[in-house]
């Protein structure tokens, strides 16, 4: 699985998100930091921010010091705050 997850990462970086999603669908879910980082990046690419937040949160459960997950969560929160400021100001 590690090799296929790294392939999905490469495809995302190459802006081949649809191909990355196809490869990712064939990978069995696993409780690893790499799996959830890749899942988060893929969901983020398709603007499925709820799923991305869940994946990055899972990374932080497994590895609380993971900088990549922290940064991506912060980025998504900024995007959501920018798009929807009223949601947070009742």
C-alpha cells in the first residue's frame, strides 16, 4: 500500500487528481499517518473540505505533532472562514 499511496501523492502534485482518485479507491483503508495524509490531500483537491478535515484530524490523533496535517487544517479553516464568515458570527 505504501507504494500506491506515494503514487497517489505524486499524481496530486502533478495535478492529475482524477487519476489519483482512481488509484486511491483501490487502496484498502489503513490506520496510518500516510494513508490519512494522502486521503486529506485528495479530498482537499476536490474541495471536499469536511472529509479533508476528518482525514487530517485522524493524522493528528495518530501523530499529534504532524506539521503537514496542522498546516493543511489551518489552510482549510482559512478557506472556509473566507468563504463563509457569517457562519461563525451568529
